C-alpha cells in the first residue's frame, strides 16, 4: 500500500465551480484548467500546504509548508497571480489547517479555532472556539444565498455544527454519525450537506434548512477511510455524490433517481424531490463503485463536473432513463484523471477519457 505522506502532491483543491484546480508540492504550486488540462500558472518558490482559488479570479489564498522561514504554516498570504505579488498577509499563533473562500467571506481553520473574515476588507467578523480539529475539517458553501460553514462538533461522535457566516449565527447541530467525522461537503446551492465518518461504511445527506436526514448510503460492510466527498453541479435532483476512499475505489451515489421514478409512477412530478419516507439505506442499485480507480492508500480528490439527464421525451411526462456524468480525479501521487460515466437504475458504465501527469506538464503543452 502506498503512503500519502510520501506522495509528491502536498495539497490539491478544485475552485468553487470546478472549472480549475490547484496543486501544491514541495517546490511550489500549479493551477490547471479542468476542461482542457492546460497548465495556466505556476510558481516555484518552495513548498505549499494550502492553495485555494476564488472561482477563476486572480486571487489565491496560499499557506507555506514550513520548509523555509518565508513560507511559515502560520501565515496566510493572499496572492495575485496577475501581478505576481502578495496582497496581504495574515499571521496566526498556530498552523493553518484549512482555508475556504467565496465572494463574500474568507474562512481560516486552526486546530481549535475558526476565523471568519469579510473578504474585501479583511475585517474579522467572528471567531469560534472549536473542538480539537487536527484534520482541519471544514465545509463551506460557495452560494451566497445559503452561506453556511460546517465544523465538527465532537471528537467522539460525528456531529456537525452549521453556521450562517453572512449573519454570523449558529444555524443548527446535526447528529450525523456515531463515530467521528472524516469528510463533509455542501451541495453547490448550499441546500444539502453530505458527511462520512471514520468508520467509513455510511455516507449521509441532510437537508440544511431543517437538518433532516434525506439520504443514507451504505458503502458496504467493510471499513475504509473516506478521503473526499463531492456533489455534482445540479441545482435540482437527480444529482450525483462522489466519494474517494483509502481502498482506491470511487463510490458514486445517485440522489433523487429513485424518488424521481417513484414520483413519476405516482404523480408525474419532476424536480427537486425529498422522499416523504426516508430509508436508512437506499436501494443498492443507486450506489455504484469504480474499483481500483486510484492506488490503494494514495489520497485522492474527486469532483463531479457535469451531470446530464437522459430522458425519453416520447412519454408524458418525460421519463428519466439515465445520467451522463463527467468526473475528474486528482491523485496525490501526481495524476489527473477524467472519467465519462453513464448511470441508470441498474448499472454503471464508464471510460477513462484522459490521464495526465500533473508534475511533468509544461505551460505550452496541452495533454
């Protein structure tokens, strides 16, 4: 089993609409276009443990890996890629574990504190004392209409605190799992939050507005660490939730596909549907697995970039037949993969459309 600690990539993150992604290595950081695989920007000045983008703007939030005094893990640098100059530094007493941004807010996560800043002025709006959060777990919605931040509420169980960071108030606490959290993510519109625990067998999805459980997916009887969770870009259901794991498999869950079919049979209503009766475990037909997609033990991050519903327009109302999905994966051993998938109620078919070595691509070379 490979070790993520020995991998050349120190950090990897997609921007808020998944159109670009950034990686940090011991030598510097690089920014790529997700659609073309083109290397858009690179800077080789030392190691970086955090590189966060703000959509496709020139603003980056970067944190050094600590291999030299100018790249302290306690210093956040807001950097302009157009002028190639730092805009502002923020210094902290302990190491920065995570950074999140949207167009209004900047979030800084330390081991036992979370800071909320107004992005334009960098005035501090709120500070939260948190439970020990050594992994820097934090989910943040890019949507200003549902501008929520999620943090672990416990070190012994999988409870989640949800804050509205525009209004700076506590929204609710969700008791999501019996064991501590391993990963969490908001949907693109901030309507749902998905969580996974260290036990690794269940992925749960809650409706943020009233903290009710909408879906619960069982990955199997085995246990493996969830590395990342990602919703698709859909504003309404059906949508896709992707999860990468330490086993090297990528799990895909279809949200709303089953309820769409039930609704069609009963009322023909299409749209964003929350089942009236929530099953603890959804039908296994709506859970699909790409086995051995990534070397076992190598950390990875996957995002669903595009979801296209395939419908039969000859029926009234139109019948949903399948979902066509474009999914992109970054592996911390240095590769970018693009998958094309087709998912229906019974099966998953897929093909690897592209694989790129992120460490050898040059500025003038498009894979």
